[in-house]
C-alpha cells in the first residue's frame, strides 16, 4: 500500500515539472520558428466633451462661413440650414467659444447692409408680372431675389437692406396708373391707274388733317380716303375696333398700346384683318401684323395690301395716337 502511493506522488511531481519547463523555456530560433509580436501599450487619448450650438446667421454668405469654420477649427463639424440662414455646429467646449466669437466678428465686420430682409410690396395699378419683368432687366449683378405674387398683387423681395430699398423705389416708380389714349385708323386707296382715282364713289378727297401723311404716301399712287375707325385704348390692355368701309371692306383691328422709350412716344402692337366684300359677302382677306413706334399727333403707316378695285391698286392703313 505504501509503495503505490509513493509512485503516484512522484508521477504528479514529474508532470508538473515538465509543464513548467515548457512555459519558461526560451523561444526557439531557426527555420520554422514563429516569434510572437511585441505588444506596446500606449496611453489612451482623453475623451473630449463636445457641445452642440445652433447659430442664426444674418450674413447671406452662410456657406462660405461654414467652410471657413471647418478649415480653421479641426474638431468642429458644421451643417448649414438655408431658411433662415443657420449654422448647426458641433465642437469641443473650448473651440465652440472661439467659433461663436468668430461668427460674431464676421457679422459685425460685414455690417448691416448684408443682413437679409424680406419685403412684400403691394402693387395697385400694374400687373405684378409686368413689374417683375421690368425689375429683372435692371438687376444686373445684385444679390437679391424678386418674385411676383399675383394672388396678393404684390412684389416679394429678399436681399440686403440697400437692395430691398432700391427695389421698393422701383416698384413705386413703375406702379403708376395706366395711361389711356384715343386711336384713329385711316384707310386709303392708292391707285397707279390713269384716272381711276378720280372716281368719287371710290373714296373721298384727302382732308387737311391727313394732308401730311398723304403727301408721304403719294409715292404709292394717287390717294383717296376710304374711311376712318376710332377707338380708345388703355396701356397694356387689349383694344379692338372693326367696321365696314366704302361698302367694299370689312376691317378688324386689334392690338395693345404700350409706353415708348420716352414719355413722348408710344408703341402699338397691331394685327389688322382686311376682308374684301362683294355684295356684302367676304371674297378675300389680307392680314397686316406689325409693331409701330409713334408720337401723339402723328400718323404712322401700318402697312399696305392689294386693294381689289383695279390692277395696281393698294389699300394703305395708318394710325394716329391723338394727343
């Protein structure tokens, strides 16, 4: 019994010694050896406490300001909101104080002229779309947005204080009551035939008030007045006038009256349909479409069309804006 226990104890001691020798032996060298990588412990970076700040920006260059913050402050993260211009900044506490100070200084340096303003300007007399077109042609390189609100009859502008003030003055200048004017249309017969223009049933002699324009048109032949049409027109509104002339023509004229380049000039867009009648029924039609620049009190030729009486005859339509 005693001898068996001793053998068991010796076996346990030998096994433990072998295990300890394997763990403490020096690493093998030479072919087939796999050295273990060395592990170097480094001190960890301390955790940075970040804060989030929403910063309203009154400067229209909000994207440029965001780019500047990102480039100057390494740990700052910036997002941009467009309406109203706002910066959302995430940064460490110490950097956030610097970011806020920089934004404040930039806005102070920019001055009040870059502060965005929104203005709604009522339009009383004109079509807001007409005003928008006129203002748009004058903007140049101004950093300002302008829109027409037809439902509220208004012009909406957003920009710096000086730009909005400039647009407001334009609206006041352009939003004036539309001017009206009396229009007179005269229809002549010009004949190159011999003796044809002397027949009294084919027109009237030229009255004194048409003598000037008749003299200018005499190069087209002998002139007789066939008839006149009168109407009233309001600027930027459609007008229409029609009538039968000399029992041989039905003339329909429509168009729009506009202000001219100067206060003494008017622009008239005209479409005239001239129908030739035979026994009261139309047998042919000619159309004249043009835009004329004229001054009040002057007759201006619109155009001519084949007359229909005889070979070489022509009908000439002229217009006058009465002063």
